[in-house]
């Protein structure tokens, strides 16, 4: 039995797709930070490495204020939600297979 036969291929693909979508969501967040920082004064700019839920909500609020017609935030949230669903669903399926 090959080591790759332990986990079905569809579960591996779903997990990989979830990780790729989560990385895409993170990259979109960093793009939002860069766009918001371009509009803020030097003393109010957000550091890329100090992101927490409060900072992300501030970035989202400022991004909507500066770029009201942009769909980047909607796309970022959609990627994150889809990544979560894929990873959780494939993990639950894997748990059920191993019982």
C-alpha cells in the first residue's frame, strides 16, 4: 500500500484548495493595508506585522471609506469563508473515514 493511499485524493484536494484560498485572503488583506496606508498620515499608518481582529476591523472600515466601490474586501471575506468551509468539511469527512 502506497503512503498516498491513506487519505482519499478528494480530501487532499479540498484541504489544498482551502489553504490556497486562505493565503489568497491574507494577500488581499495585505493589499488593503497597503492601500489604506497610502491615504493615512504617517503617524496613523498600520504596521503589516501587527494585525489582530481590531486592526483588521479598522482596516476594513477605512478601506470602505477610502474605496467605497471596491470589491476587494468582499472577495477577501468570500475567500476566507470558502477556505474555512472546505477545510472543515474535508476534515470532518476524514474523521468519519477513520472511525
